[in-house]
C-alpha cells in the first residue's frame, strides 16, 4: 500500500476507507496532513470524511452542519497511526 499523498507525494497521514462495502475497502494511497485538514476556515483538525462531490476533507463537527442534499458523502479518512488503520491492514 502506498504511503504517498495522492496530491503532492508527501507522506500520507490518512487513507481513504470505503465503509459501504464488505469488507471495508482501503484506497491504495492517502492524503498528507495539509491535504487532509478540514476544509472549514480556521479548522486545524484532520478530516474524518472526504466529500466525494468536491474532494474536500471535513472533520466530523463541520461535516455535521450539512444535511439533506447538502450532506457530505464519501469515503472515511482514517489516520495511518490509528487502531482502525491497523485493524484494516492486519
């Protein structure tokens, strides 16, 4: 599995995970910290979901502000140093 950012070749901080399939599917690449930081102005948290329509990362708190047709839908962003990542790659 690549540990390079899709956008700039920097080391990945997160991988994209599709939880809507069984078993969950991990992308073959990821995003670095700067590319995975929440899109909301002034937020410095890593995103937890990547908006599939606009390819923008959103943290849980800021993604929750959208609902209905505006809701953020896409793969989850899972930090590569997390228990969830280790679970998915074991």
